[in-house]
């Protein structure tokens, strides 16, 4: 495929991947390139503004939305390895900027160009990943709330995993929140503990050794709780599996 | 009712520590959503919800018109309409009616509005004998507890707890109450006498119908009909947003309500009350009163919280909310628990006292997904958190933390330099073990889980380094 015909993708790293799990971002870029995209990473990006927006600091979140809108102007596709950041851009930016007509128009335009990575790979690129070394292992999947309910992400990661030969052992209540909820987990740790324990127990009940998901917030929460309970459950982002990026430690795991 | 919303987290901790009660709540959180999902699958939920929402929006936008029409119709039917600005006005009006009728005994149907105003306590203080006749309400009344769920007030009680309660409170001699049917039979026996001797019957309403002046009530026990038709005085207590233009509009809503609330197509009883006994009627009350409560609803009308007035009190958002299932209904500390309660309580009482409630939400969106009134509950809860920030109710460390984050993230070079350096240190300290058991400024996180260590340098640092090496710069 010649360069001109390659879909031009602006990659939004997401702050958790940037800071805690760069392998998620590298894996996502690798997948996008393997799918035939030309990927660019605007270096003026930071955070989508979710922490402030969701905890009521809307005035602190608005300038961050402006930043993202500016950094990703002109890309036909903006791809994000996180359902909640993609949901923030697609659903909440237009609301956050509703009272500023010029910004609102730009936000709506960006919303239409923004994709969560698994849905982009399936719906736009119809991508088939190579067979994963996880083939034959028992793997379960946590549906993150924002991706699931704001963007309808449910079958897309499952389709990609099936194409990679990974069979899922679905857990009970996979669509119920893991208790992360951004600042919720720090503000109300006792309730959060109950919820993440329920999630972990449901995951372990499947007999799975690996839990995958599409949002680092949830995954860090589940992995952090698994470590605290000395559980051996391996927690990874789905793109790491699809890109065969499995050599490093799983989330929250020490170096071997 | 004494409000304790400010102790939400302490109360939730107590609830979480009671293993048996917690397991019952977990079952409720599985069972009720399964019932609701199955029932909703029988109808075109989205289309029906859309239709009812349009009707409700229209009604709220023209509330004054429909309220006038409703009042005219009730009067034409021979009833009386009373307007109550707040809880104390409603309570005083009911007491006046009871006194004028020289009433001593009152039978009540289930009504969240009278929970909101604390009517029972008010009447009892004035010397009246008040009996809740809905089984769940009766159980919590004799237990001296508030309801824990707006549809199933005694959902939190075990079979054994209810058995012990009945054996202790009912002076009926020696008996076993070996199974739930025996317990229900006993409650029926006790309540039957209360129905027959009540001077005044008080019920709530699921919908007020402007065109006909009727009030609509759904129940499963038929107690609402008994307290409405047997006593000589019938009082309906409802808040003003319960209005619907026509009977068919109210029925469209009921189709959603029963399915969402208890997972059935219809409730056992759907009753329209039209007024006092007419000449030639075989039964019915001599007096019919409708008391319309505002209690700050007119403040919500026209505000960015107006959607909340479409709530039909089905309770689906409660049993679908993992926070409600964990915390239990009592933790919310007032009349309405769960997501709908976390919106209503601050609006109807005090944002500062109820400030924990809008934060008792992970934003998971399950409530909005199942809400038959299409209320964007997560958005409204987020808006309340924004109100808390503006009113400086949010703790200063959170407000400044968010401000700092906002300032830093606005300047990419500064943000990347700062986070890059911090992450490098954090990674060096934690990488070998994989995470931290405790971390300054993250006590809430590390109280219950490890904090995963960063993999290494930040992505941005690595990306820029790679680009430089590749000779792009």
C-alpha cells in the first residue's frame, strides 16, 4: 500500500499508558501499523481531563479539552487505547464545551473522528492479528464500564482475541464495575474493595490465569488488588496480547 | 426523619462488615436485575422509554397548566385539593383533616412522599394510632427502622429476623411461624383488623391524571385498595411531578414501572381513585383529599436537574448499582437511596450534609442504562460534584489537587518534564517488586490494593528518545 493510501492516525496515548504502562502504547502503535495505518503521536498531548471532569473540577478540565482538540486537529482518525478516554472525547467534550459554540463545533468534529482501539481495528481496519502465544491458556475478559456503555465495546476485543486464537472463559457479572471509578477508589476505599473483590472472585472462579481488559484504570485496580491478596492472576491490556508484547511483567508484577 | 447522609461511609463500613446481610444484598443484586432484564425484553423498551420521556418532558414543561386541570377535575369529582409547600405543611394538612374527622386510627398504604415528610411520626406525636399496611413497610415500622429500598422497604431483613420480630411484637400466644406463608398469614390477620377499624386511609400515588382528576396506584398486596375504600376519609399524598396528561399516558408509564421495579408485566393491582362515594355507590369513602407536595420540586423545575423529576420510583437503579448493593440502603441516611437518592437527597435537603452521596458513584452508567425514565443519572451526579466544587464543599486537598493537575497538564513541556522525572524515580523504586504497599498521597488507593509500579521511563520520554535515535529530529 502506498503511503498516501494509508489511513492517517493520530494516536492518543492516554496518561496512564504514558506514565505507567508504555508497552500498551507501543503495542497499540504496532497493531495500527500492522493493520496498515500511518501513525503519528502529537507531542503536545497530555491528559484528556477526565480526573477533573469526573470529580467536579470542570473548569480545570476545560482547558485540557481545548489542548486535545488542538493537538488532534486535522487527523482523519484519532485512536485511543482506552474506552474511558475515548468516551471522554466522544461523549463528554461536546457536553463540557456546550456553552462555547466555536469549541463545541470543534469538539463535535473531533468526537466523530475518535475511536477506541479495538473498535477501530475491527470496524475500520477489519484487522486480523497473528496467533497469540496465549492460545491454549485460560483467559477471561473484564468489560470496562465507559467503553461498554458509552461506546458499545463488547464484541470488538472478543473478535480480535478469537482471531488470535485466544479462547475466553467468560466470568459472571463481567459487565459490572470493578470499583475503580477514577477518584472513587481513593475516596471510598471500603466500597471499592468490596467491588474489586467481587470482580476478582468472579475472574478466579472461571479458573483463568489471565485477565484482560481495555482500560488501564480498571486493570491497575484489579491487578493491585490481586497482588494485595497474593493472587497469581496475570492482568494485561488486550493490545499487549494482540501485539505479542508478553515478555515483560504483567501489571503490578515484579521483575522476574 | 433524622438525616444521617454525612455518615455515609461509616454506615457503609458497618453494612460491609455484616457478612450475612451482605450476602443477601449480593443475591438481590443478581436476582433483581435478572428479573428486570427478562421482563423488559418482552417490550420494545427503548421505544416505550422514549415515548414516556417525551410525554413527561412535555408535562413538566407545562406543569402549571396540568396542575390546574387536575385540581379542577378533582373538585368536579367531589374531592378536595390541598397544596403543601413543604413537609410540615403536608403533615399539618393531614393532621387537620384527621382532627376534623375525629379520627383515632389511621391506615397507610406505601408512600415515599410521606416518608419524605415524616408523616407517621407527626401523626403519632399528635396521639393518632398509625399502621403501615404494606407488608414491607409494616415490618420496618414495627422494627423501628426506615425503609432500605423504595420498592422493597424490608429487603435488608432476613426471614429469621422477621420471624423473631413477629413473635416478639404480636401478642398472639404460642406459634411457630415456620415458613414465610405462615408469617404472611399472621401479618394478614393482624392487619385485617387495622383495615376495618381505620378512620382515615392514606396512600401515595404513582401518577396523577390531569384529564380525569384520578390518581393511580399500583400495589401487589391490595392493601392500597383496602385503606382507600374502607375508612370514611381517603387521603392521597403525592408530589407535583407525578402528573400525567391522560390515563393512557399514565398506563404507558406503568408498563415500564412494573417491569423495571419487580420484573413483571403488571402489578397485581392497578387502581384508579376518582373521588368520594357517590349517591348509589355501594362503598367508598365519604371524603376524598389529594395533597400536592412541592418540597423544592419547583426549584428543580427549569434547572439542569429537571430530568430527575421524571423519576418513577421503580428502584431499578438501586439494585443495578454496585455501590448500593455494597453500602445498603440505610447508609444513604435519608429517604431515597442508590443513584436516584444520591441525586434527590442533596436537591431536596442540603448539598453539604449530603455531599458524600454524589461521590458514591463510579460513573459505571448501569443506572442510566436501565432507568425507564431515561434519566442521565451519572451526568446529574457529576453536575452535583461540580456544584460541590464550586461551593467549596469538596475537601481542599482534592480541589487543589485537581487544579494543580489541570495547570500542569495544560503545559505539555512542563507536564512531560515533571511526570517523566517522577515516573523514573517511582519506577526505579518499585519495579523489582512490581508495586507499592503504601505510597504518600495515595493512602485511599493503597489501603486496599498495591499501587502498580511504572514499567520504566514514561512513553513520551521513550518515544522522543527513539525518534532522536532514528534521526527524525
